[in-house]
C-alpha cells in the first residue's frame, strides 16, 4: 500500500490507466479505523486478498475487472460487506462505515 496523504492515498508511481484500483477508508463515525482488515472476495464469495487498514483507515487493492465484495472486519463491529465494481483505468473509491 502507498503511504497515506491528506485527502486519501497517494497514486505516485501508479499507472492508473493500466490498473483496476479499489481503495478507500474505514470509518467509525467520523474517525478513521486503523488495523481493521479489509478482504477482497470475488463474485462467488471466494477469498482473494486481505489488507490491514493504515493508521488513517485507508486500504488499496489492485483487482481484475468485474464485481467484487469488500468485507471489512474491525474490533467491536459487525462485519460489513460492500459490493464494488472495478475496471481498468478507474479508481473505485469506497468509504466503509462500521
């Protein structure tokens, strides 16, 4: 994951035109949730990848084109699933509220 910058993750060095990017932030109320886990599940629900959130609650995946589910797991919160569409050349920005 790239370092977090004010307003979101840096895309320095990322060729967005050649990537399908899913990224976002996990929040509890208006506060970022660091050390939560975000899982990337394919359209059949199969586990593909998992990343911890940064101290600022940010995460990023490089995914293939198509429909994906983000499953967010955090202490003192029920799991949250979010459907997201990834496509090459685009950034799917997701805010997950727990």
